C-alpha cells in the first residue's frame, strides 16, 4: 500500500503544478480560441473535427470530448476554419485582443448527401496536425449501411479495414495485426468491455444506433492508452439530441432496435434498446417437432446516456450499457444445456475546463462481465461461473500552452476482481478468486518544432498488484509533413498486458478472463509502425503503413489440461511468444455518385508454445498472407443506394494430416484409438472470397423518414471453407469432411423509421 | 510523318503500358509465391508404432507393433503390423542400470503382437524400458514409471437404481505418484451393450425422433456399440475428491457415465505420465478443445524413434448392477 501511495504521489504533484502554475495566466499577451464543435442538428459533439487558422498551418483536432483549443496566437484578425467529414465546413472570422481567451462553440451543418457515402476516416480527414499513425474511424452511418449478416455490426465493419481480420464468417472477433482478440482493448465511454459479443460471437454487442464514434488504434498507439499489447477500439455512445426529441425504430430478421433521444433543460439524454426477435420462429419450429430447438433463446442490449451541462466549463454525463444472451436447449430427455452471459457497464464522466488551455476529464467506471454455463446430464450437473468486476477511476489532462507545445497526462487506477468456479457433479474442481489493484500513469508531450514536424513522446507506467508488477512503457511517434498532401510517420512503443482470455474462436459464450500473478508474468510486446499518407487534389486518400511487432511472455490457458483441480495457478498456463509483420494499403475516394474504400494487407503472423508444434513457430489459423477488402457505394437515385463489399484473402492455415495410425488394444475403449500425425497448421485452405451486396431505399411514412434495406450476403454462392474435419472410417480410410463458412446466399431485410 | 510519329507514340505507350502490367503481374506473382503458401505441404514418414500397457501387480502385457501409414492409405491390421521385430523390456534400478531383461517373442495369436517369454509381475513404483528394432525402421525406446498400487476397500452398492441420489461410490486407498497428484480415469464396461439396455438419456441422444417413434425395435450399429460398450472418462485429478480422515478416498460415479442398464464393470485406473499425456493430447486432437477449428495438434507420446503408447497404470475394478428407476433395489 505504501508503494501504491508512492507511485501515484509523483504524477499527482506534477499535475498539480501544471494546474496551478500554467493554467490561467501563462503568456499574458498571447490570445487563444477554444470551444466545442457540435452537430448543428443534434448538438452532438464531434470528435476529431478539424480546426485550423486559414492560410496557416496552425490547427488542432477536437479531442474525445469534442473540445478544441488554439493557443499562443498573436493578437489580430483571423479566419478559423472548422471541418468534419460529412459536414459543411464553416469559416469564422474573429479578432483576438492581446491576452484574450475567446470561447467559441461551433455548430456544423451535416451535408445530407454525403451521409450515405461509405466512408472511413483515418484520423483527421485531410490536413489535420492531430493525425495519428494507425488510427481509423468508422462512421456509424457506414456501419448501418454495409451489407452484413443479420445485424449491422461495428466489429464486422472494422474487419474491412486493412490489418484487421476475422477468424471466420461466424466470428466478429477482431484479429488486428497478428493479435488475438484479447490483445485489443475495447472501451465503451471509457469503460472496458470484457466480452463484446452477442449470439456467441456472431456479432458484436454495440448497437450502431446508440454509437456516436468508433475509433480504432491498430498499433503503436500513444501513452494515453494501455493494458493491451495490440490495439484499442474506443467507442463513444451518443450524447442524445440537444435540439429536439427524436427517435428511430428498426425491424430486422434477427433483432429489432429502438432509439429515443432528446434535450432536457441542461443537456440531453439518449436511450437505445435492441432485442432479438426470433422467438416466433423458434416457436414454429418447436410446434413442427424440430429437435434441438431452444426452449429459451434471446439477447438484448440497452445503452443510455444523460448529459448535464452545469455551466460553460463543466459537463457531467452518466452512461450505461447492459446486454445479455440467454439460451436454454433441451438436447435430449434428461440432457439439457443452459447459458447466460453478458456485460454491464456504468460510467460517470466529468469534463472540466480549468482554463482555455487546460482541459480535463474525470471518469468513474464500473464493468461487470459474467458467463454462467450449465449442463445437466442424467442428474449429473456441471456448471461454471465466471465473473469479472472492474471498478476504476481515471483522469486525463490536456494542456496546450501554445501551438508548438501540448502536454497530456493522466491516471487510471482500479480494482479487478475475477471469480471463476467450476463444479462437476457436486464436486468443486476449481474456485479461483483473484483480486488485483492496477494503476496506470502516463505523460505525453507533443512538440511541433516547425510546421512540418510533430514529435510525440510519451511514457506510461503500469502497476499490477497480483505479483507486484511494475512496468514502464516508452512511446514515440514522429510525423513529417512532406508536402501539404503527403505525410510521413513513424511510431513505436512498448506495451504490457496483465490479462488473458480463455476463448474458442467458434463460441464466445464461455469466454473466461485470467490475470497475471506471481510466477505468471504479464505479456509484453514492442511495436514499430511507419506510414505514408497522401491526399490527392481530387480528394482521394492513399495510405500505406508497415508494421512489426513482437509478443513475448504470452500466457494462455494450457489447452491440454483436461482437469485443473489441485494445480498451482501457474500450472494452468502455457507460455509462448510470437511476432507479426505486415504492410497495409488503404485507398478511399469518390467519383460522382460512386464512393468507397479499399484495403489491402500483406501480413505474416507466427506464434510458438512449448505444448504445440514442438515449440516451433507456426501460423495461427487467423493468419492470412493477403487480405483485400473493397467497399463501394453508388447513389442510384435520390431514393436508391447500392452498396457492396468484396473480400478476398489467402486461405487460412490449417493442419493437414500426413500420417495415421491406429491402436487396437486400449484398456480404455473397445474401438480403435485413432491418431493423426501432422505438421501443425502446415497447409493453407483454398482462398477465401465473398461478395455481399445491398440496396437501400429511402422514403417516408406519415412524415417520418423511412428506409428499407435489402441485402444478400455471399451473393455469388461461394462455398468458402471454415475447416476440414477428418474422420477414421471403419473400412480403413480417413475421410475429409468440409465444414463450410456461410454456404449459401443469405438474404437480409430490415425496415427503419426515423422520427 | 506526323501520322507515323503518332503511331510510334501509341505503340511505345502500349509497350510501356504492357511492360508496366507485366511488371505488376510479376510483382503480384512474386507476392503470391512468397506469401500465399508460406507453409510447406505435409509428407508422410513411416514410423514404428508401439502399443503396450503395463499394470501394477499384473503379468507383463503383450506388446503390439505396427507402422504408421500415409493419410491417404487404407489402414488394415495386415498392412500395418510389424512381424519381424525384436522386442524386449528392461526393469531399471533406481540408478538407471538394467536390473532385469524380459525378451518378447512374436505371438501366434495376432499379427504384430509380441508376448513375454518369461513370466513377470509388473512392480509398482518401478521404471521399465521398452526397446524394439525392426528392419527398415528406426529403433524405438521408451520408459515408464509404474504408479503405486492402491486398494478397493468398499463399494456402496452391488445393485443400484439408475439416478439414485446416493450414487454408486468406491472407497479406495490413495495412490502416490512421484511428485504430482494422482490422475484417474474411470472406465465403465458392459457386455450387454444393446439398444434395449440403453438408459433413457442415451436413447434420446443416439436415435433420432423418427427412429424412436417408428415402432421398430431399436438396434445399435456396430460402430456405436463399440464406442459405448466401454466408455472412459477424461483424466480426472485426485484433488477433485475429498480425502477422508483415515486417508482414504470416497469416489462417486456420476450418473452421466452410465450408458447401459445391467451389469457394469467399473474400473478406476491411476495413470503414469505417459498415459496421461497420451490421453489428454489425443482427446484434444479429436475434440479440438480451445484450439481453433482445423488446428490438429500431434499427440504427445513417450516413444523415442517412433510413436504410439508405452504406459503403465494401477487399477481396481468392481461390478455393479444398474436397474431402471422404480425397480426394486437391494444393497
């Protein structure tokens, strides 16, 4: 505890000095302009909007609260340009007196015709200095419009970006730059979400109606994030419409959604709910005596947020998420399986402006993930309970003394609690209770020595009490503006991870989190990323990024342990390492009514564990050497829009057996014991390709906007292979069965009404 | 002249474009070659396969030798068996020296089967080494440490109603094994493995609704009968069971393990490291577990120079008669 006190004392002192010493009165003759950038229709703050002094290179982007500050300005007349993709740019003429701190909150009008375009922004859309390496944004309008299996899905949309891969058609898990899903930190309103899936992994929990902003940090991310050695997905719920009451209802094949939002006296509110609507279909199937139909199957999620503007410098918000999947399947007489899993999060956020130069944000978060599978077979009851509670407090400070210097600092500390209990026929085989305190501190300095160079250096310290681990993570990014249209960047950093996920690619409902502890060192990795970003005069964006990353001290549950009762904690794991390298190209643009983006990745991922492949490196299944995604959008008329997504990828690694043998005299079984001998993942499946198409028709119903969506997934009926299943036959053969991915064209239809 | 220049220009432009496309195609081809299949295809290498299970306190077992076959070959006992090998077992002293040698000869009963020439009872907590040579194949060796014997002190029922809340249980002494806890497997075997004897849950699992409701007698096919007549649990750690104050273990039989009514022989075995490793890896190879679909790990076997299993165990057995619910029971 003394150590804990000591570790937070120093940065708090630094922060206090920052606040007390620099905040209000620095550079008395210099002027500044600051404020929030918002959507003019809804009042939603816009994250990473561009703010720039016209005809200069002085500029900034709004932060995650929609706040901007241009400081250190000479007194005089300026034209400030505000822009954000999908919105009409705005120019504001201002006159700054010596020492003046001008506050201007700005509302941007949406460009209606662009909303339908399929766009992805890689940080600032054009010339902004806040551009970061490896950062992509996925507008929710795009997510809603892309053809997708059954439900519009945040993660499946992210899987279209270069460097992001999916494990299969049935998994929404994010495999980013060679990392497994547990190497990506998922944040919803600054709160960690531990199992972001519905339907056992088929799609993600995030309701696109409720979401304002999705940002993906693919790698070499800055010091303000940590806790995972791979990537970060930072998602923000909508604040709610600050102008008028509004809402939408959407009915789909699998689920239906509703959103209501509106203003109140001092802010806004939003509530979005989604629930599966397959029960009538299940009831029909049950009435037809179809076997194996669940007695109960549903999922739901609800997102809500309330914002209160206390005054110009203080804003409060309270947001929650609650989601759950429930299934109860009667497998046979006296045999049944039940599963309940889900997440709940709650966060309170206070945004406070100490001055126009010093911005702060404080958040209190709570997150609970639970998974409770139960299996009963002839009175033999087998069940598990897995709970993760995570309560935390975090604070972020941003100090911008002038246009050349910017400081960020913050803390994030909290308490993890993991409970994992396993009971078989009344016998408790495992009862793990892990309690750990974690503390993270970071500082970041962004220095712009000239208009062409931006150097971002940072340091993050992490403490994890279970095992008393203290880790330091240096980060560095350098950006060079080669021309007005071309940027060159390089970034690197070290990352640590104190958690690991026990999961199965095919089924996420049993996901279990375990943590580092004494004799189980945290995983760590180094990343180096370099990139070029070019924007043509015609507005085409071409980006290239190359990366190399290591993964060391990887710890994951040993898959060859049939029973863990009585084992020491460290005996549960096998420890390994890996690396990933790759090259990504991203192109985005529009010509007339056509728009779209394409991403190509060349990637290599290798891992090794002593228990697998004789400790030799192997390609995990999700490794794909070539991966191409092309997304197009065409405005056919004022009412009709066409969207398509084409994917091509090298076949995944799989294990092709080379030899077989059979043992016929086992005392444990009457039939032969059958054994395959294979180079682990030594072969590749045939190439994967798929085309999804969709048409959207806009209309109106009783004065409200309406929208029909007609989509076909796997439009040309490609029979992609998920995996091969080998079976020993009685006649001495070993047969190979193909288990396909989505094997047929799958239609999808939905209807949405916005009022 | 102008016309000619234009043609020349067009030709050169076409050539230039053609060269560019050729270049692009070459780059693409190189990428495909370099990146598409960075892993090599598998190749079969023939190995000697051994199968032998030593049981503490019982006579030396038979040893079976076969060879591995290409995955595309049709397996048959005749094609796989090795009949011209020399095989011996060695009993090792604590310092690793050879204390006794037990030569094996080929059995006339089955192809690839070898039997000990001299009688010997397998000693608990002792180490045995297998050595085998066959023409054209690498020699193999393997060692096993035999678990300590343990005793069956009592059984709770000789006859019990299916799903009786009391459950059938063993009372056994503990079995120490080197520096780890004991690992058990439970095997339940029934000689009357017919559909008529199946317990309710398994009837539902094995036969679909149409078959159950057809009115025809239900019949197990040979494959199902073989699979069900001897059923073994996955390896179970000793820590699952409470040690009674007198140091004995009370082990209950979970009802899900009972497949047939009638006389069931229940065997509780304590495994050595070789059998434990072989069992757990082979089960992951068959069922996948936490690995991604399509990832098939090799079995961890203890055979140097070949593959298969050379393991040892200690075991106790008992017979219990399971009668349907509602039948008269007697203890």
